[in-house]
C-alpha cells in the first residue's frame, strides 16, 4: 500500500512537471519553478478532493495534459500579444491568471453540471467530433512536447527550425522515447510500464552523459535539464499585489479559447470516468465525480493551478496492485506535497528529454488511436470528420478546429436525426381499429373502405427534416392514385417540435384542402397544439383539422363516418337488408345458423347503466346483443377504469371467457337501453344432447368469431412490424 502510494505520487509529479513545462516554456522558462509549484499544488488539492468525495474508491486525480495542451497555446498567444518590452513578471502574471481563470471556470462548470445531474449530456456529442478534438489535442501535445525539448514553436519554418544545427539532437531522443513508451505500454499493459520506461530513460540519460563527454553544467547550458531552480520551495501562490501586472485585455480575449479548454476537460472527465468504470467493474456516479472534480478545481484555481481530474493510468495502477484505497491516495498526495516543499533542487536535474518524451508519448497515443485505431470503427464519413478537424487544427489552429468541429457536429446531427423516421407506424383502417365491435354487416361495410384511411403514429422530436419526410409520405400515397378520405395523425409519442416542423404541418393542411381529404389530429400536448394552431390556421382554406383527445376516439369517429357514407350510398342505390325472419332479431338476420339458436335463448332487457357481466365472476353464459350498446371496462385497485371495447347490435358478448372457461376479465354495462339474448352453459349442454346439429352450428359460430378476431390481431401485428 505504501509503495503503491509512493509510485503513484512520483508519477503524479511527472505529470505536473510535464503540464508546467508545456505552459511555462520559451519566454516563460525562468518562471518554470513557479509553474511546477502551482501544478503540484493543483495535484494535491484535486487529488485529495476526488479521493475523499469521489464515487469510486481508488480513483487518482492529477493535473492533465489534454486541456494543458490548449492552455499552452493560449500562453503562447498571450506572450506574443504583450509588448516586446513587457516586464517578465507581466508575462508570467498574465499567463498565470489565464491558467487560474480557466481552472476556476472549469471547476464551476463541473460543479454546476454535477449539481444539475447533467453529466450524461456530454455523451450526446457525436463520436467523430470528439475524436477530432482528441486527435487535435494529440497534435498539440506532440508539438508541445517537442517545444519543451527544443524551444521551437510551430510556424511557417517549423521543419527548418527543428533541424537547425544543434536543435535536432535536443528533441529527437525525446521523440524516440515517446515512440518507445507508446510501443511498450501497448505491448505490456502493466500499470508500472510507464514508470519503468521513465526510470530506465533517466538512468540511460545520466549513464550516457560522461560517455558522450558531457557534464551537468554543459548539458544544462544546452537546455537538456529543467534547472537550475532556486533552492527554496516551489509553492508560490499568486499574490493579490501582483495582479497589477496582469494585462486584463489579453485575459478577456482568451475567453473563447478558455471555453474550448473547459469543453475538452468536461468531455475528458466523463470519458475517463467511464473508462475507469469499465476497467474496474465498479459503477461510477458521473454527477458525483463531476462535483468532486469541480470542487477540487475551484480550490486549485484559487491558487493559480491548472485543471486536474481523474487519471486513467494512475487509477488502474492502484486497482491492479490491489491498493485501491483512500489511504494509498493520501500517501501519493503526501509524496507530491514533499516534492513541492523540498524537491526544488532535485527537480533541477530532471532531463527535458524525459518530460518532453512523456508529453509526446501521450500526444502520439491520441493520434494513433484516432488515425489508425478508429479507422475500422468509424464509417468513411465519420473518419473524414476526424481528419477534417485534425487538419484544421494543424494548419489553422485549435480554435478554428473547434469551430469546424461544432459545425460538423450540427451537420451530423441534422443528417443522422433526419434519418430517424418521424412515423413510428403507418396503418390503415383495417390494421388500426377502434375499441368498438360492430355487427357482421357493419364490419363488411367497414372493410370496403378500410384502405381509404391512413393512420400515422408519430414519434420523437419533430424538426424540419423529419416533418418534411412525413409530408412526402402523404404525397407519395396521393401520387399512387389510391383513394384517401382522411389522415389521422397521432402525436401521443411526440416529445416536441420546432417552428419549421409546424410549418410542414401547415403545408400538409394545404395539401389536404387541395386533394380533398380530411386531417384528424390526436394526442397533442398543449405546447404542440399551440404550434399547430398557428401553422394550420394560416394554411387551412376548407376548415381546420379535426382535434380529438386520443387515437381510439379518432378511429371510432372514422368508422362511424365510413359507415354513414356506406349506408348513404346503399340508400342512394336502393340497396338494403332483407326483412329479418321473425325467429331472430334484425341484428342477426344475415346469419342462418344463429337463427336456429334463438328459440333456445333467454331474452333480457337492460336499462341504461345496467350491469350485464361482472369482472371476476364465473363465465356461465354468453350474450347476443340484439339492440343497443354495451361497453366492457377493466377495473383495477386505485386506478380509473379502462374501456376495453364498446359493442353494438349484432355482436357476441363474453364468448372468450365462456369458451375457455376462465373467469370474467371485465365488467360489461349497458350504455343505453339494450336487448340481449342469453345462452347458459347448461342450456348449451342440453342442446348438444337434444339437437347436436344446432350445437355444432353454435360452435362453428363461436369458432368463426374467435378466428376473425385472431386474424384481425395478426394483421395488426404484421402492420406494426413493417
């Protein structure tokens, strides 16, 4: 446990030194000890906060190079924007204030995201755009690591400057070390591989020094060592009196790039937390991790330290060595604190090739992962997005790369979301029926015009792409020449719509007026209804669309409308049903087999509100509805009753429970004065003994009704699967 804490602490020190070396390089090199002290202080504060408040035991937090690479670019631009005769302290304080401000804003954003439980929202960012950002960050880390070793920044003469006399020897060994670290960590995935490579490279550096005729003084003068540093401690927090040297215009001008740093850090926190969750098998609370990282960064930023959060490699080190405990993390924090207070002299002898090599290795891993590793995972278009963002970062800059990335994110969103069909199901009058059972003669009439009805069940959030696809679907139906009486639009599963989507419904209303079919809108929320009102009122010429509460209401309205039209057509052509025989009621006049049963049935008159069947009773009888209307309702404790179906004259009531012998599944009540004919189970047994031909007719009747209902259900299932 103690040894693991020491190793983790030393690796955290390496990361802090690398972070500070990225930012405080070039013209700021004389302030590198201050930068290292601030980075170490940030590590102590963030690591302690995450260790105590984090949701996954053993999570190690440290200053991070991914946002640091962008902060380093901000530092370069800030130094370049200052007057050439600016005091060194002005350069340092302006850059340090930029770092502190970025960390404070990041901490506040982390805390806010965690408090509002919005951690999962970042996961909605398109994967290729994240890949482009990470690859671009990898490029910044690679060039930043080279800059640490060579003091050469990217520019028009970058390649020439890198290979100038005496320069290549300073960075080529570090680049070779980066490649070696990358290969070794991929080949041997042990958590100590990085530590072993850093230790071996340090030993090799000092062994080669006398062999090559070098010394500490000579190699230090060549910039191959971080030092010399002052002998005092490294911790020098920013003082209020030094704020007079800050160029606040430059600090304010970095707001956009600073926002980019926060965005990259936010994505990285969630990606690292998810990776740790998968690697350790422990469920992480994303929002809690955001809150702990947010508080730690607020504390670090108040001292001027850089951004820090959970580090994957260090966390996996504690878990794989069996020391994933908070005490191990506190030991590592203690090591960092001791280096911060007593390690200035020791850090002077750290080779820049080691620091630059570690930074380059991380950048190299980002680039390899997204240029090579993602090639097989991404489509060609998605891979192209990664390349476009990376090329923009390399040729123009990180901020334009972010702009291109955001535009591509919007474009990908529109394209991908436009492919999501706004129509969940397309049904007709035959595959979508109301909860009303009509007589066999009415059912025959409904089937004749069932395809004249289009039922569109909509889903999701409707915007201009998906809503326009809905309009095109209706237009294709009209172009096919198929008759269309009305279109039912079901909004029950629609979560919202934008203004362009509502305009598309206005277009659909105009098409309906022109083509002569009706529109029925159901299941609209108040917000959606208001949008539709504004759109369709302007477009409608022949009257606004019909509004109904639920889809079942619209289907029942549609069936009644079709029955009225069919009956009117029959009357116009002089077609009508023949007078029924006196032995059977009119509703069953067309069924020869059932007419033979009526002499054996008991006639009952039910007043409005009278109960015919009680839910839960034994199924000892079934009923033939001769006149009137009955409704079956399902009752459940502490819940309102649900209408299952409404039955009109000419239908059977209770046949399923009667035939299967199960208890009644619903209560049936008369909606109006009705006449039913009851067949008791005992009477059916007597008929079977006395007149088997009549009994057989009865069974054929029941089987036919059940088969018809099953066939209808099969048509519905088939329609829903298409």
